[in-house]
């Protein structure tokens, strides 16, 4: 990098992708809202701020940062690329998930208006919750299959295949619950406990897939920056507060091209 110190400011890439593959759809659909302890988050944010300040100090001491334009700085909009390229691969599955979420909302609305009797509501609600989780599972399993099949994820293929092997029996359990809900549920407490355990398991799968996608975006961003001689690469969202073109170059379009190449059209 022209003999200069290369600094990568990639803090928060996973935060940018925190919604994951079903983010914005799941919301409070599964088994109602849960309380969250934010004390740990506050502590982490404090540590993050300290890290950013430390990086800013290092950047300030780099050769060429005082009155010189020799330092090449780039930005990559990781969040937009995740939505535009990665989530696009499972767009149909996410649409099916959204349809189930809407069906649950419609059922709840009818029940609130007294249009459905309690017994019928309970049966239909349990069935839709199981189908909703089944649709969620399909999002994750489809993304897993696409990543495993992609040459661009060959460095992670063994781990991804292992994850799929572990997730498949759980997916089969979800299918069994859906079939059960379509007939008669004898014990609703047991049914929902099983459903919630499976939901927790697939939350972990979703988080792991999000981390894999984030790592790939970071890897490609680094490749582009190194090839073009950049010294610093920032994540656009929540990091760049001011940009004076052409002092900072947006590398998102080049990173996006390479991301699309991970999933060649059939």
C-alpha cells in the first residue's frame, strides 16, 4: 500500500446486518414480545466508542493526514449490499414468510372483533404459527443451499454443510409440527413449547448465516481496496458523518458486482 500503514475501520459490520435474513418480518410474531436486558449493550457500546476513538487517533497520526490528499479513503455501504444482493437470493422465501405474518395479523384482528370463537382461534393460530416457522426455516435452508453451491463460498463450504446437516433434523421436526397442527392439537402447551425451542434454534442459524454474509462482504471490500491501493475503508452507515468528494470514494458498486458473481444466474 505504497509503504503506508493500512487501517481498516470495519467496526459495526455485523451491527449493520443485525436484522439478518428474516429481519423486519419476524418482529413480535413468535410467541409475543420478550423483555431485553440492555445493560450489556450499553457496556458494549462504550467499548465500541473507545475503539473508534483509538482508531481516529491512529488515523490522525498517519503520514499524509495533515494537509495532504495522499491518503486514499473509501466507503462501502454494507447494509444496502446485504439487502440488495444477499437477501435477494431468498426473496421468494421471504415473501412467503411475509404472507404468513400477514395471515397471523388478520386472524388476530378477526378474533379481536369477535368474528372467531376462542376454540377455533386457538386452533388456527397454532396452525399459522407452525406454518410461519416453517416458512422461516425455508428462508434459512434455501440460503444455506445457495451458499453451499456457490464457488465464492468454497472456503466456508465444509462449515456451511455441517451447519446444514445439523439444521435438517430440526427442519423435519418443524414439518412434523405443521402436520400435527393441520389435524388436532391435544396439548397446546407442549405444542408451543416445542415450537419455541425450534424457533430459538433457527434464530441461531439465522445469526450464523448473517455473520457468514457479513464476513464475505468484508472480504470482498478488502480485496477491492487492496487492489486499488486504498489505505482506509469505512462502513458508510453510522460511520461517515461528512464526505467531501472526491476525497472519499464509494467502493460499493465494485463490491456489489463481485457479490453478484457469488450467485451466478442459472
